[in-house]
């Protein structure tokens, strides 16, 4: 490689990494600022001068977990139960639907795929009023099941399309070999196909979990006391003097940490899933 080519490549790498750095700072700075605010005293948190050096305190977290008027642990468990249940049900149906549409290819599969995509494109705000009226008649308002159902319904289309791409990326010879060895369709799916799509399942699970974990729009009108998730608490951390920025930062930090941990533990599968999902036959 000539010196001119090396210089051009160095310049390209410089601009590429500079752009990545700017995007990372732009994306992560609000989260970092909220985390810093969670360790600040009330006076430091409302200071008009940005403070990066301060005396840290855990008072905001202690008040969240000990304050009697806000059962924080209950709301945290609500979010965990709703998000994990919605994720597992979505993955279960998405794997079956994705395998059927991608491998068996039944009659009308293209229309079904377009219909599933159209359902996912429906804005969630459209279903809030009819869902609220329906729930008020059958007694599902302010219940965990009442949130799990719409979250699962919104997760399944996206999860199905993601799993569909992973299933299509597998060679058909795998199924043919398994069936020659005496495996039926179900056994082939469970013992051969699913283990190979584990990275795709991990990647899809992350997206499904995040959608349910971070949702605010559906949870606000459908819950009031018993089934309130964490995002609703973030909007209610207020006092007569205004927003309690320190406590708000603590709530945001607690909202972000599970997603970071989940993503970190499954990062190898996520990367492998995203790469394998881009491979087509």
C-alpha cells in the first residue's frame, strides 16, 4: 500500500472514530448526567452551574426504597414481572410463527407477514381508549395481566420478523438431514433449529424486554395503584417546589441498570444474532 493510500485510510479512520465518539457522547451523556444527579444532594441537583465534582450521597436511593407513600420495590417487581412475562410469551409465539413462515412457507405466508408488519406499525396510542373501555368492563384495569396482554401483542410482530430472518438464514440441509435420521418436524424444530438460533433468540429477547420495560404510554391510563410500573414513578417524582431531580436521576438509573446488565450478559449472543440475521439464503 502506498503512502498516499495509507494517509487517506488514516484520515478516513480519524473521521469515522470521531463521528462514533460524538454519537456516543450525544447518546450517553443524558444517562450519565442522570446517574450523577442521583448521587447529588437536593441543592447540588438543582444548581444552575453544572457540577461534576461534588460530595456523593445515597440519600436519594435510600428515600426511594424506604419512603412509605411510594412502594418502590412493589413497582420495581411489577416492571420485572410484566417485562419478563411479555418477553417469554412473545419469544414463544415468535419462534413458532417465524419457523412456520420462514421454513414451512404455507400458502398465503407473504400476506400473513405483511399483515403482521402492519399490526406492528399501528401506533399504540390508537388502542388506548378502546382498551381502557374494554378493560373497565372485564375488570382488567390496574392489573399485571392487563399490561402483559398489550405488551405481548405489540412485541410479537417485531419478534416474529426478527426470528423470521434468523430462521431463513439456516441451510435447509439441516432439516433434511434430521428428517432422514427419523426426526419429525417438531423434534427437528426443538432439537436442531432452536439451538442454532439461540443468538437470534437472545437479540430478539433484548428488544422485546426493552419495549415492555420502558413503556409509559400504555401503562399511564391502564394502571393506578396495584400494577404501576417504574416508568410511571419517574413522572411522579415531584414536590411542591418542583421536580426532585436527584430522586428522578435515581429512578432513571434503576430503570437503565437492568437493561445494561441484561445486554452485557447476552452481548455475544446479541452480536451473533444480529450478524446471522443479516444472512439470507
